[in-house]
C-alpha cells in the first residue's frame, strides 16, 4: 500500500511538471501572451503613462540623480537631432566647402602678386607666434579627423576593413580626441588672447567685404595687420571655437554631476560648432597655402616680402616699410629674428 501511494505521488508530480512546462513553452512561442501574463495590464494607456513620466509608489530608478522613466523621450529626441540634422549638416557643410574651393581654383586660379617680389623682407611672425599657430593647427587637424571618424567612419571603414580594424581605429580616435582636446582648448585661448587687439573691427573692413577681398573691382582694399577675412576667422574661433571647448569639457569630464540632458545638448552643440569650424577651416587652409602667393612663407619663416605686405596689408605696410631688410641679411646671425624687435602692428 505504501509503495502504491508513492507511485501515485510521483505520477501526480510528473503530470504537474508537464503542465507547467507546456504553459511556459506556449508563452515563449507567443510573446504577446507572455507579456500579458508577466506584466498584466501593459496596454497602450500604460505605456503612454510611462512615456509621460508619471510614476507611482511602485516606481524605482537606481540611476544616480535621475528622474527618467522606462522610456527616455529626451534620448530619442537627441538621437533624431543627431542622425537627421547634425550628421547631414556636417556632410553638406564640408562637402559644399570642398566644391566651392575647387570651383574657385578652377575659375580664378591662384592669387598671384601683381608685382614681382623684391626680395626685401618684413618681420611679421615671431617664433612663439608661429609655434602657437602650428601647434593649434596640428591639433585641430587631428581632432577634426578623429571627430569625423567617430561620426562617419563606421559607414566607410567598418565595411571596408572589418570590425577588428574598425575597432582599433575608433578606439584610437576616441583616445586622441579625449586627451588632445583639452590641450587644444588651452592653446586656442592663448592665441585668441595674444591676437585680440589685431582683430578688432575697423571701418575699412566694410570696404574689404564690398570688394570681396580684392576680387571685385580694381585695386586692393585697405587692410591692417589682419584683413577683414582673417578677422572673421578669428571671431569664429572666439565664438564657435570656445563653444567647442566648453561643450567638449562637459563631455570629457562627466564626473561633475551634469545631467544626462546637459550631456546630450553638449554633444549637439559640440558637433555642430566643430563641423562648421572644420568647413570654414578648409577655406582658411586653402587661402594660406596654394590659394595665395607668399602667404605660407610668412608662417614658415616669420618674414614676408614687402610686395606681399603692400598688396594684402597696405596699412600695416605703411607702418613697418622702413624696417624691410634684404633676404641675404637674414642669413647672418646678427639679423636673426630673435634679435629683432617686433614691429609696430596696427589693428
């Protein structure tokens, strides 16, 4: 009798196990049924309440200082702005600038000097100023390339080289961007402070714009140490550049209790400002290298030919023309730039 009772108990437990197991299999095969069993009234009204942020006594959020619910509407808004607006903006801005530069070069060609260089040089940039310029320029290029790789690289390099190479590239981009960004910010602020007085607006800047920097009409428009186009670049760096620095620091140091919303908006501001600066920087690089005869020489050696100074910065030329020296004299130690006082440089 005892044996029969044990057998009945075993059979009953087996039947119960099979019943529960079949129900679990049925639920896993039907996700809707599983949700209705585990959640209960998870209908449209429930999810609308969750999305609206309404909570009750059963609500829990373990994230530090967070007031978000199960559905983060702000995060979705950020994603849409980034993917539907910021990403296309960067492609359009940078692509349009490349096309404009190419068309400009084809139509107008290189801006050569109207007269042959005389070989007499004027001191323009000190060794410190050139070092600052090339340091900021190098960091800008590295940060621009790494930032573009973070934003667009997955659409190109991942499919070309595979996940392993792509992973190494994105890791290197992220590390270089995070560590070089603050250094770029410090050096940029130093440059902005050093050249502030040369970039204050003047009345003759309006005439420079009207003549398109010398492209419209005859003759060269008046310009001091910095022409109006260079001043525009300076103030873009002083506004959009500073916005890049501040937003970058917010993103780079998330340990100062800034909220998730702050981080998301900092990301949008950082991307828009950086992409805009990158597009304009292409024009700056073109004008300062192959676009204008004699411009690169000044930032390489510190000296410019007096003809270049007279044509592009005539007001500054009138102030310093008596300090011109023959190129041969620059090869002697006595004429080294470190021993030459900086000339007066009107704004």
